C-alpha cells in the first residue's frame, strides 16, 4: 500500500502591531469604507523592525509542531514558501532549521509568489510519497511591509505580515490526506503582479507593482477552472466540498469565485478582514484559525486555492 500525506498539525503567527484602515486614512487619500468595500480588509499586522521573516516562520512552526504532538527532532524536511526571505541566500528554511535545533534532513525555500504554499505542499507530498522524508514542516512566511510603497494607495492597503505552518506526514492509508494537487503557471502575465527590484536587475528590494483589474479577472477564472478540473479528475462533485480555503487576497475575488463555482459562500473561510493579504502565509493562517475555532473537523473535504505573481496558480484537494 502506498503512502498518503496528511496534515498532522497546523500553526499560525502574526506580529503584535496592528495597522487599521483608519490608521492608513490619516496618511493616505483613502477611507476605511473605501478599503472595506473594495477588499474586505479591516486591518493588517505589521512586523517589528527587528523581526525577520525567519522569526515569524519559527513561531508558526513551533505551534504547528506542538499541535502535531511530535518531537522537533522528528522533522526531516523543511520547506519555506516566501517572497521576502531574510537573505538572498542561504535559504530562510535553513535559518529556521538552525533555530529549531534540527541537525538532520534537508531544508530549502520555494518562490512561487502567493501560490507558494500550495507549491511547497505539493513538493513535500512528493518527497513523502517517495519515502525521502517522514515528517515535513511546510511554512508560508512573509514580511510584505518591507516591499510596499506606503504612498501607493493601490497596493499598500492590501498586504500584511504573518506566517503559517503545517506538519505533513505520511501513513499507509490512501483514503485520507492529500487527494490531488494541480499546479499551473503562465509567464506571459509576468508584468501583472511583480516587484520592481532584484539582485540581478537593480540590486534593490523594490516595491510591489500590480495591475489590479487584470489580476482580478485572471484570479477568478483560473482558480475556478483549476478546482473544477481537479474535482472531475478525482470523480468528486462540488457538493462533496466541505470547506474552501482560498488565498486571502480580496473578499470580492473569493465571493465571485464561489458564485462561479456554484458553492455557498458559507463554505468559504475568510480571514482577509483580520490579516489582509499575507501571500504564502494566508492559507495556513486561515487553516490555523479554522482549526483553533473548531470549524474544520477530521474527515472533511477541503480545497486550498491560490494565485500569485508569475502568474502562478493552483489548488489542492484533501481530506483532513
């Protein structure tokens, strides 16, 4: 019998500092109502100047490991999905590996923008399925506040800082765990969502640049079609879905996707109001919120979906 990767535990972390829409309205030509109406966001968390990406990821990781009821030493694979690493290299994953005191296994980062967590989970699933690891720590961690132009109303109101993590393990039971993951990318849309800095281009961190209306159109169409294909491939129906955890970019995108998919909005879990868009951290942060509040139960079918710069997108269907 083959192995099926399943989630042992989850953890989330957000910095203490909260920046509300009203706080932003004092510095920008915007209002709380304008931001809420267009995005669904009420507030976002902002990292302290002394905090690194690995600090946020470490806190989420420790909570995920604790909730998994395994030892830190049981982890033999760490993958960090991030667009805001501590350094160009080494990877943030090895930094967290060192902070956890893990001396075995291997660790590396993945960069797929906001789709990174689903990409990382898929990669870890393959390592586990091929018996190259036993317990994988997958972290989505971002400090997007460091790459925002705080004078650009079209982008700075959208993002926040945070980290989420899961422990993915394997067991001899093909009736639970990750059912199927679909990943996509299309580099023709490279300039719809990007950061105008980089080591090779201008040696600067840069700021986020986005064509919001175009991203919105692609987000709804591509995420819905990927879910529909994944369901059909696994002989599942939309009625089989208990919960959808989308990348928390924009409430309107999530609402429109649910309508197009023909799924009740009540099945779509939303935390964008509390955390804003935390990129790779948004799915595990939302999962942690749902588990902490006893919303999701074992045996339920969950869909993760995301789209990000690249463009990259995809979805994963799993039985929790």
